[in-house]
C-alpha cells in the first residue's frame, strides 16, 4: 500500500507542476487546492502506515527476543553439574547472551532479505 501511495504522489506532483506551468483560466483554484490536499493526504496516510508497520515489527521483535532469552536461560538452568564445574557463571551468561544475539541477527537478516524480495 505504501508503494502505491508513493507512486500516486509522483502522479499528483506531475499534475501539480502541470497546473502551475499552464496558465489556463478554466483550471480554477479548487483544482490546485484539491491537488495539494490529495498530495498531503497521501503523505499523511503513507506516514501512518509506515509507523504502524514499524510498531508491529518492533513489538513482535521484542516479544520474540524475550521468548528466545527465556528458552535459552531455561536451557542453562538444565545444565548438569559437569557444565557448572567446567564453566564459571559469567561464562555461562556470556554464552547465553551470544546465543540470543546470534539468533536475533539471523532472524533480522532473514526478515530483511524477505522484505527485499
């Protein structure tokens, strides 16, 4: 929808510039005001839709990151005594954070690649 609005803005700008270049008396002020209103309305709608998309993406990403962190911390709690003896608590937390970051980066890149296609 955003791309359609963006293309319609180009169409409106073309007609808007034609309106200013032609000094036709049959084209009244209402036509110019109508074009200006349509151009403004399409930009407002486009901005609103992009903001909604960003909000939904950030909300979903935050929830996904929280869920992944919970799953990985749960896995860390199930580590046996051998794992606890081999690594310090700081190393285990570092492993967990690195795992979460790698998963988030992979999901981000997959999402970006899918959005370009």
